[in-house]
């Protein structure tokens, strides 16, 4: 039996206890100890192992006590792991420190009161976890009263804002050791508050909580924070000068989030999927952290679990199903013509170049288009392919990482275009068909082409599908595509939905340059006549069909008509 794969399991102890397949990332511990950073923020896209990394740190460093007050030896969880081969300098740190571990993801709530209450609930649970310190005599009576007030949710708002700093002091008194603080998904409350409309309130609370815990906390040994975006010193931790931010641009720590190529190869070999290397690489590889290429771990594990039991399984966009992908939707919905061109370039496999701005907040997203591109990059929807320095700015050359993310762009565009069609007035197109007005027909279709985003080559099948979609939206006609008629197959036939109704035959051509569009239209009309494409319509009692010769070139449409 092969080991089960840990889909959605983010607790290190559970992975080891339950015998899940584990990609050993424990050398992160050594690097943190060597670097001796006071406060380290890791920014990585969602589902890239941030929560598991913090759980690993907690299991290693924490001097843990059970509910009965007995010491818990966590060394068993690291048997056979790389960190145990690093020597006593590192292994002696195991189980030596009190640890405060807090996740802020529960603050994803519809209003400030619920988000605030959720955060207080997380803080209270961490107090409950450390309530063993009340049994000793390390705390003064006022400390006990304040500790229990936080537990019982009867403390004042100022006590909650300083709750992490106060808990640190209490733990240092009890253990005689400074505290390690682990904060997971710090930016969830801020992003959610921005989207829900209470950003200022939440920012004020998070700033107060973080400043007391990270800036003025004399009981802090070191802290590790994770999130998707870089923290803004100006809006969250004013004046914090001991923060080291490790983003996807940094070379250090690059291999600890996501799977490297050797790690991915090993996993595929274990599950008998080595023949799937190219498929997995095309779909889930392509991220560049520093100079290290990594796979999306969530998607890679999900694919391996499926393919290991179904040899006919095909790649799927697992990562795209873990959030709303709202940032892509914003880019598409608010795109001007230049941005639409850039999106088309990306989907076609090209690149865009933008100035990098790491210290941005959710509130900055609409201040400029540059900020939105930065959000896409740091949250994993674009990858780095090159950099250059010009004056005071660093410019990044970016591309879509892999087929999975390309699917997200394409699916978002399709959804947006379908919504746009529902709001479009198709009266001009219907009149153009009824009146045999080729100029009006071409003008309407050209306008739609200019206002959309293509993710196909400008080949005939793309234009065919695009035009069929528009004609179906008109609603007055039955639209038949590539049906047998006369001596061949016309591209599109329109039948009005009434007895002896109007009808039309449309033949499509694609020009290689603008100059040949007129000739191509005439070729299309000649083809309709020569192959008797109107024969079946006349036989079925429809009025004499209007014939349209349609030619496309890039985002232009020229139409010629014969009645």
C-alpha cells in the first residue's frame, strides 16, 4: 500500500501520525536559526504550504504540555527527517520554547463585528491552550485576572489589542524562555475587510495587535508570519524596523514552499507515474521563487492522488477551485483596450513587463493598473521570466505560469463575455440581417471583436464560433452551423422561427492581410452560389435567403451581401 496523499492536511503532526506522504521541508528550521531574523514574513501564493510550514515550526520548537500538565516529547515526529542530520547546534533547540500560534483566516466574515469576534475567538483558544500556566505561581494575581478575562471574553478592547504581547509575557514568566510567535494568513482579515467595506476598522485593530506583539514585545524571541502579499509597514506596523520580508522574488528560502523538480520526480516515481512528467510539468510547474523553479503543491498532490488510481485521468485545474479568482475577474472586467491586448498576449504564451511594487495594500489595488498587475504576480497568477533595473524602478517580465493558470484566465474571460452578451442590444445586428445590410453587419461584429479578449489564434474556427455566439444571442433565428446544404456545408444558416420566415446563408473567410478582405468576401459569396447553399432553405418554404460573405482579419470584420 502506498502512503495516502495529504489533500488539505496542514497539520504536521497529523501528517506524520497518519502516515501521509510527506515532502521533507524541515531544513527550513535550520535556515531560520542561521538567519536569526527577529520577524520574518513569508509571502507566497495560496495553497503553497505556508500553514504546514508554521505547523512544522511549532512542532519542532514548542515546549509542549498536555492538558494534564505533563511534558509532550515531539522528537518522535522528526525521526528520519533531514533536520535531525544537521547536528546538535540545531537539534538542541527542539522543544525548548513556548510558542504562540495563531491563524487569522477565520476573519473572512461578512461584517466587522463577525470578523472581530472570530479573531477574538482564535486568541481565546490560544489562551486556553496555554491555560496550564495558571496552575503554577509564576503569574501575579492581576496577571491571572487579565488572563482569565481574555479567556472568558470579558476583557476590554485594549486588552484584546495587546493580547499577544501579554500572553508572551506570561509564558516567559512561566517557562523562563522568550516566546516564538507564529502568525498564519495575516492578510486574510485585511483583504476580506477591503472587499466587504470595513477596511479602516480592521486595519486599526490589526495594527494595534501587531505593534504590541512584534514591535514592543520584550518577551519575543522571534516571529514568523505568512501571507499572500507583502505587509505594508505604513498601514500595519508603523516603524517596525526588524521585519524581514521574504517574497517570491527572494533567492533565500525558495525551496521550502512548493515542490522542486527532484521532489516532484520522486513523488511521481513512488506512485508509478513517471510517464506523466511532461503532463504534470505543463500543468502545474512554472513558478519561479528567486531562482528556484517550483510546482504548485496543492495541484500536484491532487493530480497524483487521482492519477494513481485512474490511469486515464487527465489534468484538471485543482488550484482554480480553491478560491473565487476575483482578482482575475477584476482585471478582465475593468480592462481597457491596452490591457485586453496584454491579456491576449499572455494567454498566447507571451510576456508583459511591469514595474514591481511590493509594499502595496488591498486599498491600493484600484489606484493604478500597475498595482493590479503586481497583485496578480505576488498571488501566483503570473510568473517571473526576467528583470531589469531602470532608474529607481525594478521591472519584471511576467508570463502565465502553466496550463492550470491559463485555464483560469480563459474560463474567466468566457464567463465575462457571456455576461456581457446578456447585456448587449442586438437590435442593430438583427436589422442588418433582415435588411441585408452588410456594412451594418460588419460594423456590429467588428465592435464586438474589439471589445472582447481572444485566447485563440485568429483562425477560421475561432471566428466561426465567435459569430455563432453572437447570432444565437440575437434570439430571432435558429442558428445552424456546418450543416449539409446543396452541394456542401455552408458555415452558418439562419432560419427565422416562423412559417415562411426570413433566412440567410453565411460563409466565412479569413484574410492574411487587410488588402485581401474584399476579395475574400466575394469568394465567399461565389461559393454560396456555386454550391447552391440556399437550395434547402427554398425547398423548406423560407423566403429567398440573404447571402452574406464574411471576412475576418484580426479584430476587423468586412461583410458583403447579396439579396
